C-alpha cells in the first residue's frame, strides 16, 4: 500500500438502518480493506474477491430498484455500471500482468463509496421502506398499493436515489 493512500475503515456513519444493506456494505468495506493491504503476490486475487462482491452487491440493489418500479436506466444504476466497467478494465489489465492500477482503483473506491452510500443508497433504503419493500425477502408488503410508475428514471422526481 502506498503511504499516500488512506486505508478504508468502516464507520457507523455508513449505517442505513437496513440490516441486509448494512451487512453488504460492511462486507464491501472489509474486502476493500483487504485489497488495500494486499501484497504483490495476492493483489489480483484480493481485487477479484472485491470485484465479485461488488458485482453481486450492485446487482442486488439494481434488482430492488426494478422490483419497486424504478426504471432500470436510472442514475443510481448508472453509477454502478460505471464503477463495474472500470473495475473490470482494471482486472483485465491485471490479468495481462499490470497490477499497478489496482491500488489506484482501491483508492478511488475508498473515496467514492462513503458519499454514494450516504446519498444514493440512503435514498434507496428510505424509498424501499416507504413503499414497504423488504430487502430480506425481496417482496413488497402490499404490491397492490405500490406506485405504478413512481420514478421517471432516477429514484425520485427531482433527485437520484
């Protein structure tokens, strides 16, 4: 790890009062921290574990958004796609022998994630509660009362979730 990089640390400021989301976020931070602390010999392996988690993590949130009536083309999902595209490119370069981008990606994720969690993920978890969506069962409590078209594409009428 480069001395100028700050090691990511879990903070209760990231809690969103949704057990499944919070557990997923804790795991993300643990894997990111592990990737930060990797040696040259295990750098790719640890990054790939982080990538696999992130793919599943983002798919989970994207699935919830679609299940509650959000357009699958929304700014929250677009953020996920952008991050995954970049992570896959870093992995591709590492598989070709250049792992130098992994620490840079780790630092970018450490800087990006807290803001994403506190804004878009916080908005998503609140929206899910508002419409009665359970993240454990992935079901709406009362699907008959769910908004038919709650979002034109970005979570709320004026802001991203």
